C-alpha cells in the first residue's frame, strides 16, 4: 500500500468495523472513527454510506449493511465494501464487520468489542483487520464519553499496532448531536475529528458532516459526508 494512503487508512480502518449505535440520534458509529459499546437495535438493520475527501485529493468510501438479529440481541454483523484512492494507487476492499455488546450502557458503563477484516480484491491479500475494546460512559441524558483501545493490522511498514481513541458525544437538540474525538495508531499516527449528526424527527435517517486532521509524516485534512438508513 502507498505510504501516504496507508497512514490515512490506518485512521479509518476502525470506522468500517465499529458499527452503528442503536439509539436514534447518537453520534458514535457511521463515519466516526471512535465508536460506542452498543449494537444496533435487535431485529433492526442499517445501511451506512460515507465518503471522505482528503486534501489535496485522496479519497475513501464505505458501503456497509449490518443487522442485529432479534434472537441474538448482543451481536451485530455486517459486510463492508470500501474503496480508497489517491493520484497513483487505489483498491477495493471487502470484508466482515462485527460488534458484541458485553454490557449495555443502559445498565451503567457500557462494554463491548468491535472487530473487522478486509481483503484487497485486486491482490487477494488481507489489507486490514482490528479487534477493539469499546467503553461507553453515560454522563447525564445528553453527554456520553466513548473510549476505544485495541489491536489493528494494516498492510504497511508498521503492520501491527496499538489503536486508541476517545470521543465526546453531546445531544445539542432533539435532532442534532455534536461529536469531538481524538485517535491514534502507535507508532506514527495521531488525529482528531469534529462533526455534527442530524436525525430528522429522530427518525430512520442520519446525516453526518465531519472535518478532521491526521498528523503523521505530513498533516492531512479531510472532510466526510455520510448517510445512515435504518430498516
């Protein structure tokens, strides 16, 4: 993988594996890099789509359906198709995504595990994988703190690395939530991201707009737009 794209993908491999929160209007999941501990609402599916544009022109796109069966209410499983590109390289990625809720945040501190893997469809090699511990700490009705930590694999100069992340979620109105997060992959990558999620009438659709920065060999800004549909 191209070195610069590898650094970018390192930050976003978590976004593809850590799946959508079941509580309508919550900020974690989707195009966010840090996730909460909660699986999708049992008996419900969702489709996550988002596109990230890096400056000066690289990109990363995601298309991912996932469901939580009513018979297994603590397990969420999905399949993600992703594609990254820059001026010289690009590849489609395909692989499973999942999340297990060990303890729901409705019972206090939420605890879960997120995992993923993806194969480069051009080369046939595993391009990325991760196993991440997820903690959600509710603080009142409108504020949550999400903490992530675990192992990530990336087909790059530093294939095995520790990933960490922290996020604040704030419900600023019935339909709008604000997210602020920081994340890192040791060694070599630190980043942050700020975003808004709009859920009209607290319904089935989420619209995300995010801006962020990664700091590695070079400083890279990026903008993300995403839509999630639950059904």
